[in-house]
C-alpha cells in the first residue's frame, strides 16, 4: 500500500474539515440533551458548564475517514485487519468514555477495559510481528505493550485538563508521527497519523481557550489508545536500540511528564493517584502567572521540542542521535524537578 503526497494531504484536510464541521453539531446536541461538564468537583477550573461530546466528533471523524479511505483504496484483507486492530480498541475505549461522560463510571471498570485493550493490542502486534521495537522475547514485548497502552491512555485522559491542552499536544505528536511514518515507509501509521492530526486540529478550533466544547473521556480515551498503539507500532529509523526505544517516549514526553508530576505529588501527599486535583502542569503554569491560553501554548511548544527531537534522531549519525536523546532526557528531568517544586494547590 503506497499513498501519494497529495493523498496524505487530502486525508488531513478532509478530516480537519469534517471534524471542524461536526464539532459544533455535537455541541448543539450536548446542549439540547444537557450533557455538560459541570464544575461541581473541587478539581474543576472552569466556572460555567461546558458541553461535552467533542470526543464523539473526533471518534466519528477518524473512524469514518479511515474506513472511507479503505473502501476507496480497496484495501486488501490484511491491511484492513491491521487498520481495524488499531481503531477497534480505541473505539471501544471511546465508547466507554462516552458512557463515563454521561453517567460517571468508577475508575475500576475503565481500568479493566483499558487493560483488555492493551492485551488485545499486544496479541495483534505479536501475532502480526508489528512491534516497532521488539526485544526478542514475546512475553516481554506483550508486557511492555500492555503497560504502554494502559499508561498512555490514562496519561492523555489526565492531561485533558486545560482548554486545548490535550487536543493541541496530540496534534503535535500525531504530526511528528506522520513525518516518522512517512519517512520510514510505514504507510498505515502515516495515514492514521495524518487523520488524527486533522481531527484534533479541527476539534481545536472549538476547544481552544475559551473552550466552547470539551472532548471528555470519550475523546481522551479514544486518542490515548490510538496514539499509544501507533507509537508502539512505529519502527524508528535509529542507529541504536536505546535511541529507537526512546522515540515513542519522546513523542509523548509532555503527557508522561504531566502524569509523573501529578501522580508522584499525590502519592507524596497521601492522596489517591486517581483523585482529581490542581497539580497538573497546566495548573502549575497558571499559578505561575500564565493565562490559560499561554499555558496551552507552552505545553504545545514543549511537545513540539520533544517531537522535533524524535524526528532529528532519524536524520543524524549514531553519535549525534545519542546526544539528542541524552540532552532531551536532561531537559525532561529538569522540567520534572521545576514543576514538582512548584507548590501544589
């Protein structure tokens, strides 16, 4: 399966336009059905109820455009199976998230279904031999895949706490994934990344500060599983194993940083990691004096730096790529220390 430059561009534009058009429709439906994120919990930062269902627009956009492309391009059975193996777990988690948006599920069933999604993804990856960074031990690959999918799924969900923060960051990550997939001739990853970038940027038109709609758990869980699966499928064009393994981590360095700071901060204070709070990166940036809009732009910029580092790895020599990863690791640690030292609310 090969796709032309124009077709990739078309995938992005069509998804961008479709989701950009569909999001306000979902907003009207959410208002009519009174599906709101009401700021009743202590960890909420918005003042007025904000409609949900933005995530449903993202889900419909990504799934519809992906399968319409498969039909138009007459994908063979194997390619269609690979596409479905990426989208199906994300779709299931997205629907669970939608249920949670409307009826407030407890963390236990969500975690159980996330684990099942991770197990399914690991089984498909190993069965199809499509693990991007195989260790040589199938059981170890399976464990890493399950932990990665569950971890990133929760990380993106936790990270969705600021107008435009999660959508913009996933847009940056998926754009970098497109570049890596395209340059490495991994066409399915590149195509799905282009669609994901288009969907998140189309949604961002309505989600940027001040947000007129939220993606909710439906969008966050869907994007979390989708981006986790794409990154672990990616086979980076790196000279060494450890720089290759570092690539997916760099692509998602900022959501991982956010989760690390928040979870360790809560454990230090004797609070459940699953309890909401004002201890995320966005909250700390706002307490430091940034506006909500500038906090989002700061998070996007940090994501862009780490994403650019992941791309630079594939364009340099062995020694240089190790320097890039080493420097990015130092930056991440410094950011962790600085954010962690910021007082909790």
